[in-house]
C-alpha cells in the first residue's frame, strides 16, 4: 500500500499549478508530503496513520479524481 501511496504522490507532483488551483479542495500538498515521507522516512512511518488514510481518505480522493476526469471528458 505504501508503494501505491507513493505513486499517487508522484502523480500529484506532476500536475500543473492551474489544475491544482482549480481543484484546491483536494489537499495536494498533503498528498505530496505523504509521498515524501514514504520515500525518505520509510522507517519512521506510523502504519496506523497509513491505515486511516487508506480507509478514510482514499475513497474520498478517488471520488474527487473521478470528478476531475469527468470534467475533462465533458469539455
């Protein structure tokens, strides 16, 4: 799961500032910050926090990303 969170953070890093500003309700900096922690502080990761992110935050993020994709497919 940590690898997948890393990939999500990597993808967030590549988004344009225009997109991230247009969808500012998504916590882009927290997503990128988690990626940095997973990559650089691997042994200091609190797995309880990771589990909470996976259970409570990822489903909402998935919905928000689907909304962005829908916006792009509608235009």
